[in-house]
C-alpha cells in the first residue's frame, strides 16, 4: 500500500540579471527562491490498483513519481510504499519497485536488450531458474522473443519500449511506475502494451501508477484517475465520475429524406424525449442515420484544467 500524508515538495531555484554585471552579482549574491511543486497532498493507493495520474505541465506529476521512488526527498510530510520510506532507499523496497520513463532509456544503444536483462538479474540477485522463467514469460507476453537479442539501435521505437517494460518488470516488482510509456507509439503498439499491463496486473496484482498526457492510456488502463493541478489534487475517483459542469451537453443528429427522397434534411436535437417524438413522425425508410454527439474525455479534462487556471 502507498500512503501519503501532508506531502509537500519545494524546488529551490534562483534568478539572475542578464549580462556580465548579473553574472558577477550571481557569484557573490545569488537570489534563491522556493517554487512549490506539491502542496499538502493526502492519498492512499491500495495494492493491485491501476492509477492514472494526469495534469498540465508543472502540475507535480513527475515530482510525485520521484518522491514515491525515493529519487528526491519531501520538503515536509510523509510518504511510505509498502510501509517503507522511499527516501531511505532500502534494498527491500528497491526490489519491490519498477520504473520506466518514456523519454529515458536504461538500454544500451549498441547492446541487445538481453544483456541489460542479464545485468539486472545480477543486480537484483535473481535465482537463475526463476530469472529464466520470468524472462520467457515477459518475452512471450510482450512478443519480443525474436528481438531481445538484437542490438537496440536496430529496433523500432515500439520494440524498444517493449524491451524497456521487460527491464522494469524482470524482478517482478509489486509497484510499477510508468511515465509516458506510449509516447510516440502507433495505435497498434499502444494496444499491445495495454493488453500486457492488464495481464501483468491480473496475474501478479502489480500496482501500476501511470503518468501520461495520452488520454487513451488512461481510458484503456486506469481504474482510478488522479488529476493534479498546481501541486494540488483536484480529482480522485473513477473516470465515469469526472465532473461535467461544463457548457456543452449531449446532442443527437438526425438525418432523413423528405419529399419522396428528393431532399435530405438534418436536425440537431438536445432533448431525448423530443428525439423520440420526431422519429415517430417518420417512416423507417425515411431515416438515413442517427448519431449521438457528446463531450469527449479530452474535452472534460481540458475544461477542468481551464477552470483551475481561473
């Protein structure tokens, strides 16, 4: 279980005046300032959950991931993963977490992925028989049996991402942190990764924290959605509980023949009851098509972001 209590983090930065004068002043009188990235965050994530973490740039998503994996220490508050403080970097916890950043690779460009996997097996002190069994399982699920021995430079982006996932999961972590895992991938490859992550979660009860700007990732995987804005948690619930207090509403487009199929007309109807009344006025052969137009999840989230900026 992941438990977060009053968690805050401030980045320490500085500013300087331009030119030589500013550079000299910066040497002797540097002006520091604290920029809040997370503010008094309270959160509990149960084991086996798949969490979608989204928010605009600068909302604190990557900062939260770094705090949960022990890369940085909180400014105040407390966070524990499986009862252990991540910042302590205890081996017991490090064996339980896997991390994959979509824009950063742990694979060597000139070596095959299997070399990196062998190295990770040694680092995590995996038993040879268990390692080989897990390696075969991941190769089968990710469909990388034919490519795992090829140099990384000869693989496509989608193939490299699948090898990255294998590296993150080779030691069977209980907690998997993914930051933009499908960035730049085609739709077919995205679907393969979605299927794999669902299988991994189902088979091993792996807790998955997914940070993404791709709403398809969230729709396909997340059982629970967290939205961060300006370092604060503004939404924590399932996708179908997203607040819809926005101007647009569902509408129906009805297209039909008139004047003995000489003309085509189209109506936009907002009231379902009115739609039923209109359809009863036509013969079945008069109706060309009926479609429903609504608000996409992308629009809902965009509206939430815009509301938070005001």
